[in-house]
C-alpha cells in the first residue's frame, strides 16, 4: 500500500478542502478557515509523517494476474476504505467517505511541481458556464440540455510544462499596393510590388504544453490563456478537495510542440507589423530559439463529461478565467428543417427580385 496525505481540521478532525472563493483551506464541518501560509509547516510535517508509515496489504479479493498493472492502491486514513487509482493520479477522494486524499509519491522529487495556479472558480460556476454554452443553440437536441445528462464534473489540476525562450527572427515578404482610376473610356488598376523585410527579437515566457496523455492538447490550448502572474509556489494543501494528475508526458516529448507554438506566435507577431499593403505573402523566414528554460506547473481545469446516444462529449473550463469550450451534437431533424426554411426564403427572395426586375 502507498501513503496518502490527508488534511485534518485541528478543531474537529474533519477532512479539509481548498475553497476557491476564499483562497483558503476550509473545514466543511465546523467552517474553520486556514490561511495557506499557516499550512506550510503542517504540509511539511504531513510529508515527514508519511515517510515513517508502513502499510499492510488490504484483505479481500486478490487481483488476477495482469489486472493490477497501471493501478495504485491506497488506504483512506479516515474510514479505512481502499482507494484504487491509475498510475498518474496525484490527488483524489475516497470513494467511501469522500475525504480528500493526496498521493505524496507523485508530488516529490522530480515530480514536485515548481508552481500552480489555484482554482478561482468553483463547481457551480462550471455548471452555470455549461448552461450558458447550451443556451441559444437552435440545432441542439432538446434532451441534451437536461442537467441529468451531466455524468461527471471534476476540478482537475492538469500537469503542464511552461517553456521560456528567446527568439531572434528574420522575415521576407512580397507585398503589393493597388491604385485605381478611370477615364471616360477605361478603368485602370496599377499594381506596385514591394520586397519587405523584418527582423528582431522576442521573449516568450510560460508557453504552456499539457503534460498529460489523458488530455487532448487542442482542448487544453483552447481554454488558454492563463494569467501566470497569479501562480504561487507549489503547496499540497491547494490540491485538497480536487483531483490532480502528475505528468506522464516528459518535458522532452513536449518540447517540439512548444517550439512550434513559439514559432507560429513569432510568425503572427512579425506579420502584424507589415501593414498598408493590398496583399502580403511570406517568402522566407529564419527563426532561431535560444535560452530555453522549463518549469513544471499544475493548472486548474474543470472537466464536464456528458453522454448522448452512446457518444461521450467532453467540455473544459479554465478554472482561473472561466473560458469554456466543448463540442455539441446536432439535431439532424432540426438541421434539415432550418435548411429547408432557409432555401425557401432564398427562393422567395430570388422570385421577388426577378418580379421587380420585370416591372422596371
């Protein structure tokens, strides 16, 4: 059995959780609140205590050969229940008493994050964002809007790699300007061609790439940006009451995606400096990256899971800013109905224009 950390309220012994609205750890039983700074010493003491613990195998049905691969087993210190997670879970909750637990083994040594951004928005905000996302969607199946179809809402600290880099770049563009005039006989257009060059330096700080194979890169990038100025030094107390994963995609594996994001942002930034032309076509570039640094961070994400007609739909909300994204199903009957109405409207408009033209 592996060790877990649990934050017990010194006043009543209840399991404490991080409260995003207060930015403090709060006991849900006696409402006692604790500042994060106050819990730093307790955090260190808890980790020291866990190092001294030894665990006996839990009694019960034995796992079959190969069945236990990729799983971890823990014992809840509140109720004694067995907690089973996958190999990357760093924070969870006991399935029996719902007590928040933190897997210390996934948050120490090289697995310890450098920083995290605390949750600022709670579960109610995520539910409200989903309702807003569904509102006004004429082609959305009505049954999909039923709250009972929300299968799961989780606040997850997702592992991210943050990349810093210095960029030196040179660009060459082919641009044109147009001049129009006319006389009594002809209309004229004069096209002038230009060779435009740009060069300079950019500094990138905290370009995020998610380090979890469970999360789709495109989904995580779509809820950006995060305000990294609000990042704090890592402290396990922030995880209490939430789920968290450790990284399972190494920084080296994520590096090329980070480099491409930096390159594309550089292209976009330099292209915006070329204006006043009718057209601009990139002809060549030289982008050089240097002074790379990497930090390991946990960033807050609300993940909402819903199922409709056998298909899963996953929505994500930035737990700091509230930015919400997710794909939706389409009511095919409604789609064809609206398409038919639109076609009829266009046909009627064309007929009306033709009739008016015949009168003139």
